[in-house]
C-alpha cells in the first residue's frame, strides 16, 4: 500500500494497542499487514449494522492485554486476525489469555483467522 506518511515528530507509545475503530458487536485484534484488510471488512460489516471494534496490537512485547480485555468485556466476542502460524503464536496467546481472564463475558468462543 502506498500513502503519504505524516511525521509530526511525536513518537507513538509502544506499550498500548490502538483502537482504530470503536464497536459494540465484536473485538477484532490485528497487527501489521492484516490491519488494512480488517478495516475493509469492518466497513463492509458496518453496512449490515455489525460494529467491529478494531484494535491494532502495535507491539507484541509488551502485550497490552488491558485494552484487549476491556474491549472483549464490552463486545463479548473476539477475533484475532494475523499472518502467522496457527499454533503456538501470538494469536493463540491472546485467545488463551482472554479465555482465562474474561470467559464469563464471552458470548461465543474466541477465534483466530
């Protein structure tokens, strides 16, 4: 993807997720190249009145579980989208932690894509 990059001289924090799109129906966590596809999908789903809360993980270590858990507690659903192995990766770790720490809030099983 090509686009203009604006440099205002202010560094972004490296220990927090960024909420790219607020939502009420599902939390979608992604990072890297997947962000563009997730945002396109969220826009298409919005046309059907499905509001995705899109979180850009931004950094893997430290992993900002507070933001992820707060979002999942709000939406009750989690989808982790990433270009990585399905087993033993960051997506699996996020799903495991959400399951351990927010299971009563989940309306459906968390998924990885």
